[in-house]
């Protein structure tokens, strides 16, 4: 049954929905609601739905909707009882939404177990943030969603991806390390 559902539901969603926005709102909402019931099944349905929409040229909308929903997903990370599951959820979300096949291939690795490696999360989140489909406003939403999260791997993500403004630079320009600072590292 699950194998049939994985293939049929995404096709039906894409074919009968009035708009791409409707499909994305529905699938992202269901992904969040159903993640505890059958995480592998709903993750695969999400992945397949994104793949079908990507084939139709809707990658920019996928990125926009995922970014808009990010605060809901990052709220799961603030609960210690959900931290491993929420990290897996965020990782599978970023992998499924990636425009790069080289990144999406990691989705299958991630879904074989309901646990994720911090490195895969950071890779997927960084690639998503630097996607050519991200706008300045979606990057700002992304930054706000992760800026309040403490601990690893979120601290590393914030350091790697989000531009940290140097408080000593009045213009707010990113800090450029001097040769001496680089050599210390």
C-alpha cells in the first residue's frame, strides 16, 4: 500500500490542484502534521511532489514556499524531545527542495534512517540558502528562522551561511580578515 501511495499521491496532487501554490501549501502542511505518523512515507511524497513541480519549472516557488514555512519547522527544534526528529525533518525538506541532483541524491541516504548527520544537514541547508532561486527577502526569512536556534549544528550553520556583520565596521559591511587573522587560523 505504501509503495503505491508514494507514487500515486504526488501525481494526483499535481494533476488535480488548481494552482502550484495550493499543492505546495498542502504538501508542506501535511509534511509537518504527518511527520510523526509515517515519516518515510510523507518524506517520499514530499520529494516526489517537489520533483514533479520542478519538472514543470516551479523551482522558484518551491524555494519560496519552503522558506516561508521554515519558521514553523525550526520551532520544532526548540523542543529537546523533538530535536533529532526536527533535524531530520529539516534535512529531508532541504534535500527534497534542492535544485541540484547531486544534493537530492542524499535524500535517499537520509530517509533510510530517521536520524541525520549534522554534516548532511549543514550541506543541505547551506546549498538551499545559496540557491540561485533565493531572493534577498527569502534569505532574510531563512536567517531569521535559524538565528534564534542555539547549539549544534545550528551555530555552525549560522556561522557558515548567514552573513555576520562586524560590529566595528560602521557601514555594516561583512568583516574581511587581515592576513594576520587568516594566518592564525
